C-alpha cells in the first residue's frame, strides 16, 4: 500500500509511529514543506505492507528449549550435509 501523509512534523511523527506498530513500513520518503495556506505543514510518502488477518494467530508455537526436552541441532553436521545450489549453464 502506498500513501501520502500531510500534517505538521509532530503529526507526521505520531502517524508514522502508529503505522509502524500495526504494519511493516517499507519506505518513508523525504518530508516536503507545503506552501500557501498549508505553510507549516509537510507531505511525506509512505510504502506499507499490511495483512488482512491477525498474524499473531497464524504464527507457529515456538520450539521447546533444550532444557524442556526440545531437540538440539548439530550445526557442524548440518553444514557438512548442506548441498550447494548450482546454476545450470545452457549448452554445457
């Protein structure tokens, strides 16, 4: 979602803080001062990523800690077993 916000510097700061709490703010543009009857106000461009549903209910439960009986991962073994992705070259 893309949006333009208009307001005083304090209003823009408050709005951006509020939007950051409920969405992923991907981009905040420069603040452009307005002129004429809107002098003292600014305009800023935002790019947001919003979700339609509550993401907290879709998150998987965290894995149990090792002390609670959770499995440990041997990183050395995992690294040794990792396969490198190879890009196929046409005609080779």
